[in-house]
């Protein structure tokens, strides 16, 4: 198990079961277990606490200047169990 940074200000709804997913992580920087904003990273991910679906978000490079929640797209969702 490696180090990661926690994305503290992002929450999503699981597309499979509708549960709240809020424990997102990133390894965009040299990970040192700090809290970072989703606005400071390009990629972050988590597993749904209810059904285990993997959710990964990646910043759309065209939208790099706005850095709003809408600028991130779900690029991967798969079952990690």
C-alpha cells in the first residue's frame, strides 16, 4: 500500500448504486498524505463504499483554466471487488 494525497473538496454520486463517494485520492504530486483540492490535481479516484465501483476523474486539458467540477470527466468506472 503506497502513499497518496486525499482530495478533500470533491464528492460524487455512484452511477451504479447512488451512494455518496467522497474519499477521493490522488498521486499527482509526490504523495505525502496531505489534503489537496481537486482544483490542484489532474486525476483522482475512489471506490464506492457501498458497491465497490471504481470511479476515476481526469481533468479535461481544454478546460484547464476554469477548474470547476464540470471540467472533470469520469474516465474509468469498474468493479474493484
